[in-house]
C-alpha cells in the first residue's frame, strides 16, 4: 500500500495496514542507522520546526536527529523562548512559521486535540509529539516496532500496560496500535488510574498486579503523570511501588522470555527496580534507538516517500 495522509495526529484513526507500513519503513531506516554514513537526502531542502510547548528530552532530540539524518533544516523552539509567552495564539505562531516556509511542524502541547486543531488550517505537515492526555503516536509506534522486532509479531501476544493509564497519552497510543495489530492488552494500576471504561476499547482491566503480569509476553511500565492530575490519586509513591511496582518477585511471573519496556523517564524504585530496568529482558534503550528509525519513517512517508525509496 501507499501512504496518503498529510499529517500524523493519532493512531486511533490509522488502519492496521497503515501502522504496518510505518513499521516496515522504520526497519529500512534502522538499517540506515547501522551504516558508516547515516545520512540520506530524502528531506533535503525541507524545513522541520520542533514546536514544543511542553518540556521534552527524548522526543525532541529524537525528532531533531531524525530530521537531520534525512538532510532537513531543523529549527527548535520552546514556548518559554517564543511569542507564545507574550500571549500569541498557537494558530498565529504556526501561520508565522508557514510564512517562513516551514514544511513540518512537530507539536508537543498540553492541550488534548491541539495538533488536530492546527491540521484544520495548516498548509504544512503537522506531527503530534504528544497532546495532553490524548495520544503520543510516535511513542506508540516505536513501542510496537520494538516488540515486533524482538518477537517477530504482534498478533496473539499478551501485553500488559502497568501504571497510570488514565492520564497517559502513551497508553492510549499503545492500546490503539496493539489492538489493531491483534495483541491481547491488559491494563493494570491503582483503581483511580485504571477505570473500567477501557474495557469498552477491547482491553482487559484488572487491579491485581500478579494477575496482570502472570504469563505476559510484554510488560510496559508507565510513569505516574503527576503534572496532569488535579488531585493525588494514591497516598504515596512508596505505596504505589509496594502495590504496583515491578520487582523481582513480580517479574518472575512473566513469561520467561518477556520484554520489559518503559517510555521514560524512569522513576527507579517506583515503577521498576533498577536491576530489572538494566537487566537482560529490558528493552528500554532499544526503544530509544528505535524511536529514531520510526520518526525518520514518519517524516519520509508524510513527505510523500514510499517504501524502498531510501538511498
């Protein structure tokens, strides 16, 4: 199939075939990253703007490096160093960027739906780098890419997502991608953070961590999104670690060849013990490396490229 979308706003609206296409092209770009010369010219002459209204380390640097490896010109700016701080609207900011010939705007914003809003009028391509508690599509893509590269498939795998589901955009993107590709998804965490409404999406919901991890092929651990919570959703991080943190005893219930994942940043000793985060079953650093290939694939496809066109 061929890609025919101008933007990447979410994974909910993508088909399984479109998600698979991105993963296949990402595999091509991962091979590029293993060469001596890691640069290709598919975005030469294009300008990519990283517009991050929320803080980020991995995602911003990954998008910047992805664009540079595709030979694009890259501009980074944050809300603190822009006219947004002076009261300029997001719409006016993007229109000014387009007046300076921006071809792509990579947007991270605290308001759910901000990239969708921009896509209604933007002439440039909009890529969602995380919008509120809605979605983080490239994180979802790199997670399923990592699983598929390690396991050879997604369909039929038992994947447990453990942590703050309610406020997590990563969880939502992972859920949509995994379900579309045929995985069995279990959600677990404190009852205040894992409402049963997610069962309507096709997920299994449990508040029993042992039940959630027993026999799982993959466990993806999520950070507690304190910055999005209007009130404290559980008594303390110590209690969370005691009841839901992944420790050696709970990890022993996983499938012997299970993958341990985390989108970062990791709160060691809360979501996961350090020995497990750094252990042989952990693919946390692989996720970071694979994020670069996935974001190169997304930029390439949205620019009109197709599989097999990488030099």
